[in-house]
């Protein structure tokens, strides 16, 4: 979605989401838990680019930078 839709459309879709809730959910995940869920961090690392993070920040507004930083640290 980040790559194919423009920021305004994504902002409309995500505008109803509580960014604090997103941050809480991100904090619940660790590499072990994600692995148990069948989510490969290596695959995500290979697919997510810095441009994706920039667009995420643009879409989510003021809280976007915080969410992007938490996601970056999760992917390290």
C-alpha cells in the first residue's frame, strides 16, 4: 500500500487509527514472537526501504516519525 497509493489516500484510510495503539502493538512484538507467527524479519528487511519509512512518516503525520523509528529498531 505504501508504494502504490498516494499519501492523502492512505491518510484517509489510516486516519481513524489511534497511533498510540499502533505503538503499543509494535512494543508487543519481538523477533522471537514474530518468528512464531511465521513472520520473517529478514524478508521484511529486504523489502522495506528508507523511502517506505519516509512515506509512512508523511502519511501518519506527527506520530509517523516515532512509529517509523520503532519499526526501524524492531527490524535491526
